C-alpha cells in the first residue's frame, strides 16, 4: 500500500488498511466511455469495455494482492482467480448501477460527509485511521488529513478519492439490499406451514430394494427409451455457457540424479544454521519451501522411524536430512504436550457479511447483528433441553453441511478446525455451551465428547523440493514431441496412448475462462486453444506448469439445452436406473397381496425391515439410506396404518408402513418460525434478485481472446 504509506508519512496517521486498496478497486468506477484498448474485451448492456482498461484494473488488483499478502510473485492460478473476481465485480457494478439509477438511489454530499467525519464513520475510514498496533481510532486525524488533502501528492489524493468511491458504492449497495430485504414479507400461513413441516413426524417401518440389487444385464433399454428420458428431463441439462471436453496426456517433468545431488548440498548447509537457530519458526519459514506446521501430532502421524526419534527425544533434537516424497527434509522437536486427539462437537453458525465462506449476495447481516443473534440463542439454549439445540441448528445455522445433521460435526481430530474453534473445544468441558468467534462468523458451540489426552508433539520441518534442471526439461519435452508425431488425429492419439501405456485424462465441461483443469495447474494456453479448435483436433505440445501436455478436443457443448448426442453417455445410466425401478416396482407389486403385512412381504422378498423414527417432511433423511425427498412427499400424503404401494426413491424402491403420525402441537404463536423464514429469505433475497437481473442482461464476454 505505497499510497497509503505516503498518507502515513505526511499526516502521522497510523493506517491499518490491508484490504482498502483492494476494496477501492472492486467498488471503484471504470472509465468505460474512454476505451483506450485495441480490442473490445466485453460489452455489458451496451457499455463497451476495452482490453486496456480492464487489464489495467486487473494489474492494480494483483499489486494490491501482493501488498496484502507480502508476496513478491503471484502464481498463474491466483492471477486467474483475481482476474475472475475483477470480471465478476465489473459485471455486477454495471448491472446494478442501472438499477440504482432507475430507483433514484444516490449518496449525497452531506451523507458522504457524515460517513467520513460523523459520529459513526464508515468502517473503511475507521480502518484507515486506526493504529495497527492498538486498534485505536482517532477521528481528529481524519479531520487533519482532509484539511491538508489539497496540498498532498496527486497519487495520495487519487487514493483517497478511491476510498470515497468505495464508501459510496458500499452505501449504495446497502440501500439497494435494504430495499429488497424490507420488501420481503412472511405470511402467517407460510410460518404455520414451516412449523408443521418441521414438527410433524412420521414413525413407521420400511423395506428397501436397492437399485444395485438388480444386475445391469437383467434390464434393457433402446433408443426410444433414451429419447423419452431426454425429452422429460432435458431442462436439467441447460447450461449458461459454452463448454468443452478436453482429452489429454501429461508428461511429468521429474528431477534427475544430478538434480537431486544439487539439492543435497543445499540442505546440508541449512542444517548447520538450523542447529544454531534461536527462533525456530523464523528460521523454518525463511529456509523451507513449506511454512511451519504449528499443530500437535500423535504417534503414527510421522513415519515409524521419525516417531521413534521424536517421541523419545528432548526438545531441540534435530534429525536428517532425509528424502520423503521427492523432498529433502530436516526435522526438529519443538514441543511435547498431553492433548486429546479427537473431539466431538455440534455448532450453530451465524455468519455475517464479509465472513469467510459467506456469500456476499446471500449473507447481508452485519457482524454486530450476528453477535446479538448468537448471544440470544446461547441464552435460550442454556435453559432448554438438548433437542432444542438440534432444532435451532436445523432451522438457522449457516453451515449447510452440519445443518443437515442438526449441527453435529461428528468426531474430528485436534487441529483440524480453525484455531479459535479448535482451542475452544480443547478448553471447553463436555456438555458446555459457548459462543466462539472465527473468521467464518459466530459459532454457538457445544462440546459433546473428547478422547483421553495422549502424548503429542509439535515438530518443525524444513523442506527443500527437488526440482528438475533445464537438461531434464529438454529430455521430457523430446518425449512429448515424439508422442505428438504419432498422434495426428483422434484415432492415432488413442492408439499411441495404448501402445505407450500413457494415462489419458478427460477434463469435462471446461468453461472458456476457467482457471484450471483437473491435474493441470493454470492451463490457460491449452484452454484458449480448445475454444479455437474443431472437435477432434489434436493440439501442439503445451508447457503447463512443469508438465508437457498433448491434447485433443473431445466434445463441444454449446450454450443452452445440450443436444442428446452430447449427453447420451451421461443419460444412459439414468435410463438404466429408471428401468430397474420399473422392474422392482413390478416385481414387488406382484408379491403384495390384499391385507399383507410388511413383515410378511419382507420375508417373502428377503429384505430386512428398517425403522423410520421422527421422520419429517422438512428434513427427509432416511437413516442408513440418505436424503429421500420424493419418499417424504409420498409418506405425508398417505394415511397411517396402511401398507404403501412400491414407491420409487433415489436409492431404490420402498414399501413402507406408517404406524403413526405425530402432528405438530397446536399453537397460535408462529413468531419464531416467521423470524427464521424471514431471515432465510432476506439472506437469499439480494443474491436471487441479482442472479435474475444478470441472467436477463446482455453480456458479451471476449476475455478468452485476450487471456
């Protein structure tokens, strides 16, 4: 942040603003009308974007990323991701600006003044003028800086202008979001239905004939079956963008014996310094290809030899160098403690805007609001029985994975969670409830179990990767070139793969501006070729991050509903599954007689009876089977004490008997459910509205030509 650094020097302001320059770029205006580039990179709702202006903004973002992470170099994968972020935000800015203009949303001069110098200044201002060591914000320094702004260098004034633009854009976004949020209303009927869906339970029994119990050869289908399935389901195969399938062979460039010997000399020299190092962490991070692993590990994490040395040694013991996974390593025992190796916990995550993993369009609540919700729920749960925790986790947690399991995270190893969460689990007592803050938001944590403490060690590792030399690269390149000479078309490519026993891979549904392909790092040149080639074309030899690649274009998938011939192989297993379902339903129907019991049917078809307990429409998860939403719809449409017809599910065909339905307790107070639904819809509202507008927008994207 060189510009922010100048502000510090000139005004004495202590600025902690790692993300401000990045935010200023993301939210800043593009000078769209003065396209200076030599080509049109994009056209969004009639507004042209040149290559030059977009690339300039991407470079600004890369520079800001370097300053934020203190890294001198940015790899291709990260560059591609930053470029994609710039594109997404640019599209969003242009689309939403039209919405702002039509709605008459603005930020007045008086409002901006209040956001900068008022009683509650904007977060960007607070960050920019806070002491990075103490976090203390001094509003007087803001006033002093602005009084002398016109005397400062043009670059500093421009930087401040960008911060003001970021503040305006953030406030406009908040106004727009609030319009959407406050336009959402939950009716009493909706709340009542949600209450009933979550609190009405079915108890019963079922048998399941799984699809894999039917041999593939016992059923058959023809082209008409495939066409019929396609016609009934083709809407599921709509794609917003063109994609490609790329088949390829990669030649790994591995180090030679001479390459290994050179690294060995370097590691021997590092060992001398490691033995004398006063600050192990600094020395490791300065000399190793990998940063310090600060976690504690039990016996068995390391190899048997390393285990025997580290667990029997004194702190400070060094072992090595030795080779492991093509890397020279030195290890040093840094600490030893008694700690539980595994913990079990449940949580309810209350995320907020800007938290890690939180969708910026879906998650709009502030950090303060999230904290209030977490504290309120904690107070309720401390007075409530255990099952109430599960109900809240299902209804309001922002962790979708744990939400399906009523907040249960299951068993996890010490150190596998983020540090604050992990430390709280280590320190917390079993059954204890607490609120823990992490980068993901506020967690209402419940520690449910721990294993007995065991001996664990923290080991410092210095790693030096064994890299191939130029001579090694030339040798592998010659091999790839020879392969290409034998592969002039798709047929000869496949034949050469078989003859040379190469490992051919297929990258499916590759988008034009994707950043990676499975197995390849930053293959932009290969992807650009794929969007200029014809189906069946064979590529030249590409150098892709330490691998030489030869490919052919296996499939072109156009935007829209994919043609049947393109997805035929994908559909065939589903048609096979449909035919198995038909066979199972027919066979089971033939086995069922009037007044037959489930027990009699189970014995007749040789299937065990499983139990459905507290099965709800809202959470249609069948134990030992998985989610079965279609089954839930059938169950809650059937009267109790009646044997069902064979019912097709996702995993197989069910026959079930509902012993009783426990209706939701009668109540006239649906306020909690109304609030929960309102919060859920408000979280999704902004995102859904934007995606709808984006889909209707006229966006011409030519980035693949330039990058």
